[in-house]
DNA sequence: ATTCTGACTTGGG
DNA sequence: CCCCAAGCCAGAA
C-alpha cells in the first residue's frame, strides 16, 4: 500500500490506565455500600490483581473517588504503610459511619449486608 | 534497560 | 481462629 503510515494527526484517546479503570469502578459505588479490593479488580476484568487496587488508591490524587468504600475481603478497613497512628483508617471508618455503615466490636462490617448488590 | 514494591486474595495446614 | 506461600503486574526509582 502506498503512503507510509504517519503519526495520527489527532492524539488518540489514551486508554485508561489500569489505575483509572479501578477508580472509575469505585466512583460508582453508591453511598452506604462497599466493595472489596477483589471485587473492584474483578469488575475491572483483572481478577487476581486485588493488591494493585489498593496500590492505585495509595497513589490517588483524585478527590472525587470515594476510596473509603473499599474494604478488604474480611470486611475490615485495611492498614496502610506510613499511616501515622492509623489516622487514615479512622478517617475511613468515620466516612463509612456517616453513610450509615455499622461496625461490630471487632471493627468489622457485615459484607453480606453492605457489599454493593447485597440485599438489605 | 532492570529491580523493587505493595490500602489484597485464596487456599492449605 | 491463626499463620504462611504463592499469585498478581503496573508504577516508581
């Protein structure tokens, strides 16, 4: 074929980075509901990459992402590194409490109840 | 280019 | 209930 291919005149839409795809999913979690890291990874079509969902949140700058609605598979708020006195964990818990999510004495929430798509 | 790092999950003992 | 090993793989240095 004739003309050599050149660079597209207009920048093609950059595909979402993996992190952005996780953030897009997290943005859709309704108030008062949660999703686990594994759920987010799976919904993004990357089962097995749960860990990286957390990493994507650690790198988060976009304030519109409700990061506090993501908990681990045991219904707990995960610890992060470099979190002085667990301040970030407290912040997450308070945010969820404000949305009506209740925690038991062990600091765990009932996934069967609050996980997005769960009854009740 | 290469190496190191995780806000996790699952399965097995 | 606890602890551990393996799997995951894009970013950051």
